[in-house]
């Protein structure tokens, strides 16, 4: 599965969330941009976004954010084990492929601080728009 930036599908209507940080004990000063990306497989229903975090234009972290419940993802992955070998999909986590150029705790703290019902609704809208842009394949 390939994750593509929502802006490539939505175009000019898409707005990248950004924030300027100064004097944080965990993160370097500067501009942080959050570029939301979505699975382009129309048969996939992962209900998550991968967010590339840029600091002053450099990719410094990748956050996974799944907006559904833990039970949704356990069922979706056919994994009901308490100690699952799969990384968590519910909520925010640092992706295994993240470049980790800034503090994981710091960037997750910033993301969770910025997270709101409005932003989550945009994630859901963007996910639907990306899925709609690709024709469904017969399974």
C-alpha cells in the first residue's frame, strides 16, 4: 500500500497544518508542518493517516494516527491478542520508518496538543477524498 499526501488529490483546498515553536524543552525552535498522507488502495479500510512532520522544511518525524478505537483495529487486523506483535494503530505513534531527527516524546506531545475534533474530521474527509480518487478493484 502506498500513502500519498492529501494535497496531491485535494489540491489547493488542502491546508497543511503548521505551527512555530520557540523555547520548547523537547523540540528545536522553528516552524513545524504536518503533511497528512493516506493509503491509496481503495480496498483498504485502515482509517489512519501517516503524517510527515517537517521542521524548517526538513522531514524530521513520521507519525501514524488512527482515529478509530483499539477494538476496531484489533478486528481489522484479525488480532485479538493482548500482547499483539503489531504496532498500535489507534491514536498517535511514531512510525517504524520515521527518521527520528527530533524527540519522539516531544513531537507526539506537540501533535496531541494540536489534535482537535476539527482536525480529526479533516483527516476523515481527506481519507475519503483520496479513496474516491482511485477506482475500486475487484477482490
